[in-house]
């Protein structure tokens, strides 16, 4: 199953672990320009717990976790952007920011992981997700994502990803307001 971007002018990179790249049967693209999404690139890993297979993705800038089904690799980015929308809404991101972020995620490419700090946090959250999937098998993927988003992480000064995400969107709004007033 080949996974390709719909456009050449990428907005963000889905940075996959080697395990996920192998599963997707895709070669990573060469490095691109920095993303222009609020949450930046996304790091993703394939998580297997018994018969359950999911993909855990975290945003590079706030480490916001989103858990999606691992089926049909060609639609992985679409499922990620679809799952990100209720996630952002649930943590309190304004609706127009959610819509703008999802629209910005329509242009993408696949790449290798590049930031060890983000990868370390992805691995920490993956361990917690494995425990969560075993202990709470009836929990929805959104509920798992929201649970993980409350985990304080060292990389973001022991803040939780949900709070770091809200701060990122607030900062963007403040900067936009400042540029409009000048």
C-alpha cells in the first residue's frame, strides 16, 4: 500500500518510525521546508497490543497525542486530521482554529523521524497507550488520546500536551492580532 501526498507543496511531514514506514511500504521523502501548521510536523508509530493495531501520532510542537486505527495506510493522514479535529475541540481550541489546522493538514508528505526528544516522548506515550489499551479495552480512541494528552512531559517543561497545544494556538492568535494592529 503506497502512501503519497496529494500535492508537492507540502505543509507538514508525517514523520514515521521505521516500523511504521515498513508497514506503510513507503520511502521517506527528502527534507522539506518547515511546516506552516500550528502543531508542526507529526511523529507516528505503529502500536500493537494483542490483536489491536493502532497508530499513535504526536505533534512536534506540543506533543499532542492522537490515536487512530492502523488499517488502510493510504488513508492514515486523512484519519489523523479527522481524529485531530474532535481532539482539539475537546481540549478547548476555538472552532475556527481547528478548521484552519485541519485545512492546513491537507498537504503533506511522509518522512523519517528527525527529533530525538519528540521520539522519546512518543515512546513514553506509546508505553502508556499499551497499558491503557490493555486495562481499558472499551475506551474509545479519542478517550485514549485525551487521557494521554494529560500526561506531563519533560520535553515541554513538565506541562501536559493539551495545555501546550492550547498555548500554541493562543500564541498564534496573539501574534495575528499584533500583526493586524500594526
